[in-house]
């Protein structure tokens, strides 16, 4: 792949490479910055006793944030790698649109706010809700526009060259980034966010659920049950959102590998052009 890129002579391809490289650079900046922020927040009030005897809730809460964070980092790398493979070029001549930069800055700010809010279920719920909305709004109004233009321009070029396998690969990658499953996942995530907010913001709901669980979990105090229940709801949200997304990435991976394997031995012809 690297050799192919070095030998590329076309301006559109150079712009595509610039776009992807800048995207990955920004990912590194944001991910590295968030690691520093998270590390600072964790160790600024260093208490040796807390390190040696952490509570289960504290460990699980931090683990959820770490898993969520790394799923995002590796996921964006996966997505940009396959976009580079599938598309001829991106709009903007290799430059990010201003909206994309603003969206990333806002996203990074909300991610840092999540780290700050951990430990307080009310503030964390509000922050997670805003983060969820910002994340999907950026996807809909920024990413969608870029991907649609890239897909249309790439498929137009592939059709001119009768590169039918490349058209299928571009469609496969587009479905992974912009398919209807994204809306289904958004609705499922929205329901879970509402459940999290209801538990955090409504004392009546929280106390009722806590009292019900305490009848079976007698070894924990009501406060511990309340905290653990909330953390389990957040864990459920992260699990649903990330497993769903990575399952779609796996579908993309298998589909692209299958198309590449078929391309070595078979010629793909559009259905309308089949003889007879």
C-alpha cells in the first residue's frame, strides 16, 4: 500500500493522502491530549491509600472510560484506513473543512468534560448526554457531507474506468460510515441515555430501583447499590454502542477482503450488461 502511494502521480490522489494524513495527525493530537488530561485529573490529588485500596465502583468507572476512549481511537483509525483504500479523492483538495475542525475541538472538549465529571452521577449524566448529541450531530452535519461527496466522486471515476469491484468497495465503506444502521444505533443509544438520565436525575426512580435491588443484594449499602447500578447502566450504554459499531466494522473488513479475493480471479459485470 505504501509503495502504491509513493508512486502515485495524480493530484487528486495526493490530496487524498494529505486529507487522510491530516485526519490521522489530528486523531493523534486529540488522543494524546486526552491521555494527558486524564492522567492529570487522576494523579493531581494523589493519595497512596486510594491507589492501594480502590473501590470496585471507582475501578469499573475508570475502566469504562478507558475502554470507551480506546474504542474511539482504534475505530477512527480503522475507518480512515478503509476510506483511504476505497475513495479516489476527498473534497477540499486535501484540507479539512472549517466545520470539521470545529466539530473535533468540540468533541475533544466534551471528552475531557467526561473525565472531569466521573464520580458524580448527575454531572456525568448531563455531560454524557451532551457528548452523545455532539458526537452524532457532527457525524450527521460534517462527516456525512464529506463522505457523500467522496463516494459520488469516486464512483463516478470508477464507472469511467469500468472498475466495478472498486465501486462495490466504495459502497461497502460508505455503508459502514453512513448506513441506516447508524440511525438504529442512535435510537438505541438515545433510549439508554434516557434511562441513565432518569436514574441520575430522578431521586424517586433512583430510590425505588435501589430499594428493590437491596432486597436481593444485602451485602451492599444503599449508596453502593445506587452507584453500582448507575455504573452498570453506563457500561451497558458503552457496550451496546461499541459492540454494534465494531460488528459493522467487521462486516466491512470481511466484505472488502472477499471482494479483493474475487477480483483476482473473476471479472465483475453490471447486471444490465450481462450477455443474453
